[in-house]
């Protein structure tokens, strides 16, 4: 069955799906995106993703290309046409096509909308639970990574640095030595008292949807979460560390820059939170 992508009002075979060469997303990375996990054909935490998409567009003064209802219908159609049970939906909105000029087009361009989906098989739970290694790189991003912009070059370079180092992810460290987040994940540590620490959702990080969900799940499990910046030195001495994202959920981090974290194995707080998140996914699948 051929993959189908939605591009500006049309459902096209994936291999033929294309945007214009003067789309401002292509030329200036002038756009935003969302990645939403799908379980049993249903979106996980769709309202939160939609709200963030609205925030990202508003921050860049890009109009939403459709109503929310129409967007939901397009996303549902892409899921159905690609027969996605468990997978990922990608939504991208750019300022649209206009003659090349850095400033916004004088006559507003029509925002461009692309929606794609692909299956994402369940990971090997035993392998995930053995944890991953991260390396650190300088956080070279602009000062608004809270906007989920498609301008991801520093993130691309960071992830490539991780891959070349044989690590799973790169944690970004700012000039003050603070770990802001990962290249495509939020970063967390656990202190000696079993409290979970993560960077506050200011303009220095993307406020992850899993991050938000985990606050609630941790609270339900009587695990204390503290939002405060933490430095790399503190992370190196943490009892546990982990990362979160919509596609990887909650993943133990067992080494940073080649040094073991805690016991060098996934810790109990992390694994409890992963289990709580997997249960959350199960509920999302069951929801009508
Ligand atoms: C830079 C960055 N931080 C954090 C996240 C995690 O966000 P979410 O939990 O919404 O997937 C992502 C996800 O793509 C990201 O790109």
C-alpha cells in the first residue's frame, strides 16, 4: 500500500508529495511543526499538541491554515489512508510561498500545510530499560527554542555529534553550564532524595508534551518534580537521569560523556515513570 501525504489540500502518494521551491519553509525555515504519537489509530494528547501548534504559529505570526476541526479531519484521514495503528503523525505549517525576501510578504501568503504519518513499531522494552548514553554539546540554538520551529540546524548537528560518538542523544549545555534539554528530547535528573528535576519551561527549552504529562503522572505516583535549571556537574553526580519525548516516551540515561550516572543502570524512579507513561499511552488508546 503506497504511503499518502497531505500537501496543501491534496492527498498525494508520498513519493510525489512536494512543496514549491519558494515555500518560505524551504528557503528560510519559516515554519513550525508538531510530532504526535498514535496508538491504535488515536492521537496521544492531541489537545496539548494542538495548543502548542497554535502557540508556535502565533509567536511567528503565521495564521493557522485551517480550522482545528478541519485539521483534525485531515490528520484522521492521513492516519486512515496510511493504516497507522501505532505510529507518528507529522504536521508542518509554513508561512507559504512568496517571492524570496526575508521580511514577511507584503500581501500575506497562504500558509502551507503538510501532514504525513508513518508506523512506529513498539520498541524492545528490555533494550530500552537498559538505558542509553548521551553526550553533551554546546547549546548553539537561538534564544526562542520554546517555539517549535522547523529551524533545527543546531539540533541536527547535535544529534549527528551524538551518533558519531555512539550515543543516543546529545544534551545541550548553555554558557553557564546548565543542561537545557536534548536535541529532540527534554532532559531530567533525579536527586538523592528521589526528587525529579527538569529545566523550567521558559524560553530556553521546548515545553514537551510528555514533560507536561509526566508532571501529572509523577504527582499521582507521589514523586516530587522540581522545575529548576541544573548544571552538567550536578547531572554527572545525579542518582538517575532520563529523557522524554513523544516518540521515545521516558528513556533512562545511564551515561553522560562516557561517565556512568548513578549505578550505571536505569534507576527505579525512571522506570516507575516509564511504566506510568506506558499506562498513559494505554489509556489514550482506549479513549473514545
Ligand atoms: C528540542 C526538543 N525538546 C523536547 C522535545 C520533546 O517534546 P515532546 O514531549 O512534545 O515530544 C522535542 C520533541 O521533538 C524537541 O524537539
